[in-house]
C-alpha cells in the first residue's frame, strides 16, 4: 500500500520490478480513521488516489461549499460513520474541519471516471504577477518532462514582497543541469500551462531531500539559500 503522497511512476515501476507486485495507492486521514478513497488490484490508475471506498460519501465542493460541476476541481468533503466528532480542546480547528457530519479535508481533487486525482492543498495558492497559481500544478507539469526525475515547486518572496515560484529539479540520468535545461523546462511549462506559471527560479539537485517517511522535505528546500544565476 502507498499513501500520504502521490505515488510516482518511477517508484511504482521500481517496486513492480523488484517484487512483481503492483503498489496500491489510497487516501485516508486521522480524522476519518480509515482509507476512504483507494485503488484496488482490479481497478487502478497510476497518479490517482483511487475510487470511493464503500461506506463513505465523497463530494467535491468549491470555496463556498457548493458542489463542483462534473469535470471541475473542488475540495474533497468526506462523510462516514468513522468520522471523528471533534479535536480535543481545539474548538477553532473543529469548526474549520468538522462541518456538520462532513469532514472538510482541505485537499483539492479532480474526479475522472470515478477516480480522484490530487491537485494540491486549498491553502497552497500563490499570487504571481497578479494571478493565482497552484504550485502542485506546476510541479506535475515539470514531472511530465522527459528529462525530469522529480521536482518540487515552492513560493519565494522577493525583496519587494512580491511572490515568485521557485522550482527544485532532479534530472534523470544522462541529462545535465545548465542554462539550456532551465530554458527548456520554462518553455515546457509555458506551453503546457500559461507563461506566468513558469518558475522564475530553477535549481538543480542530484536528489531532493526526503523526510523519514520518504516524502520530499519541502521545509528543508525552503531553507536553502537562493541560487541566482
């Protein structure tokens, strides 16, 4: 089983080659005490958290709590009999997360054919050049480039208090960091998304730092001095 972060194709293929078994990705939370979205051996889509688990209701809603239209992104709300009723001595957090008998997850998803695809956190928006950007969207776009092994996109505050995107990239074997590679990655984002979503800063690392659970350590990346070149 795989959870907590999107299962990358590289990790999936490496595990399959090592064991002959397909890793199964799912999604759950402490507040729900259970996995409520999951792939299965019979039905699986790489990059997806999976389908609704029986016994749970899933809805995608906009910022006003209104159901998202089919094919549109929305924040995932979950309802099931295992939902926690509150946080201990945290009425503020309880009011934010426990909304009636629903759990507000704060995670944005897109649903396609019953499978849910993570799009980022609801509070991860960054305003760049007057436009809102989801870092996860840019990160996924970079990861689609043939030269990229993995990436992480963070917000970076400029000296004048404006925000910019800062990308950390680990390249696949056989590709070298340099100005040409930076230009190619920026053009890739501009073509696939929009020009203002291209990261202003692109830094190459042999490997991105990881936490004890194997997730990208974004806090460690944010603490690195900016390399401008």
